[in-house]
C-alpha cells in the first residue's frame, strides 16, 4: 500500500480526523509511518494523538517556534510516558499543554530561522 492509499485508508477508518490527517501527513510519508508506530505502542487512541499534535502545533506557533513533524511526534511519544505517570490528566491533548509549559521544546527553532 503506498502513502496515498494508507492516508486514504486512515481517513476512512477515522473520518472525524481526516482533516487533521491530511493537514499533517499529506506530504509526509515517513512521518505518517513514525506516527502510526508511536500510536500503536501507546495507550492513547489515534484521535488523542492527533489532538495533542494540534495543541503542540498551536503552542509552538504562539511562541513563534517551529519544529519538524518527526520531532513533534517524538516529543509526544516521550510526553506520553510523563502523562502515564500522572493521574491528573484525562487525555493526551489536555496533558500536553502543561508539559510544554513546564519543559518547553528543546528541538524547536524560531519561525524566522526555518528557511535557513
């Protein structure tokens, strides 16, 4: 199955997340594979991962920062381990914001430098 077929299939399986899937992964075949693998070994459902990715992307934009999609996925993967240790959060998306505020994003860069 090629990338477009995988993406279309996921859009059919997760119709409510189709917009998010195409937003992030339309031209990111490798990142889609990394994302699906991370979700598969996680305790959190596919939709929560996409929602957490949205929260993270918005947080970075507000800070004037950018980060590669693979690095965002890696960050979320590490954050899921922190979330697992804390009982206070109901879902991954609500948990990612306090983690971002507390730890920041070491691999992010200024928006102005993204083309360098």
